[in-house]
C-alpha cells in the first residue's frame, strides 16, 4: 500500500464512523510522522494531508525546518512531552501544543509566547488511565489546570489523551467527552491507528494516526 492509498482508506473510515455517529462537524486527521522520513512526509502532504504530529522537539526541528519552508500551510502539532528547556524551540516550530500538563509548563509557555509574540493553541494532556509512567494531568486536576492556563492567557482549546494500551479505550474516551463538555472546551484529541473510529463515536475532533498512514516507524 502507498501512503496515498492508506490516506484514502483512513479517510473513508473516518467518514463512515462520522455517519454512524451522526456527526456532520469536522474530524481533523493529524498524520503522526514521528520516526518517519521527510520523503514519506512529503508524500503525505502531496496526498492532501495538512496536519502533522511529532513527539520530539529535536527530531521535529531537524525534519520540519526545511519542510515548513516548502509547505508553509502545514500545521505541526506537538504530541509528546515538553520539557521547559525546550519551550523556546517548541514555540518557534509548532502551531499547536497538545501536551500541556503542569503549571510550570503553563508559566514557561505563557512567558515565551508573550516574548515571541506568538499565541499557540494548546490542549491539556489528561492522564486518563491514571498510569504512573505516563505524563498528563490527573483527571481530577484538569479543571484547575485549565483555569490556571486561562488566567495566564494561554489559549486552551481542548483535551488530549492516550488511554491505557491493554484495555478498551471506550470508558476513557467517554470520560474525556464528559470532561470536555463540562469545561466547555471545543476540541478533543483522541484516537490513534487502532481506535480512531471508536474515538470519533465519543466526539473526537482531532485524531492522531501514525502507522495506518505511514507504515511501521523507523527504530
Ligand atoms: C505515536 C503516537 C500516535 C500514533 O500512533 P499510531 O498507533 O502509530 O497511530 C498518536 N498519538 C501519540 C501521542 C503518539 O505518540
């Protein structure tokens, strides 16, 4: 299968899932290009993909420095953990940050966005399964972090989660949907190659699909 064919398949499945869920609003497909070559990314862009996700600032800077010049209309989402010492570079490079998960990071981002005069929409990453090894704010602390960010003029547009790998994602997606609605946040980033159709049922507005588009990642 070529990347173009994969995108066609994923797009058809997205549309079918939207139909089943009776949804006519937008589901944004973010092609996760971490550990994929610039050539594959180009193929994705030429096949109509506009939004991409990367999980490492350094790797993204290496690949996207040039790509962004050739394709300025692409929208780059940070979907991996962000350390405060990488905030400056992240604000330069990314159009959306999906992994806001602690007050210290809010402060660093608020300061850098003001300095750079660039306001980047952010998602709060929720540790939906309360897993010790995962980043993300605990579900019971989400409301507080959203307020904290808004008070510092950080533009919080939605919630993002990566549910536990070994369980059905449905209860976690349902929790996120409830949480997003109660906080009046318009966006929900959830669903990956294995479960994006389920995520669409629970209101995902942004799905993050890697291997189903690009194939296996490089080591
Ligand atoms: C790698 C990654 C994805 C994509 O996973 P696939 O299973 O390849 O679709 C989505 N979201 C995050 C946060 C990731 O790190």
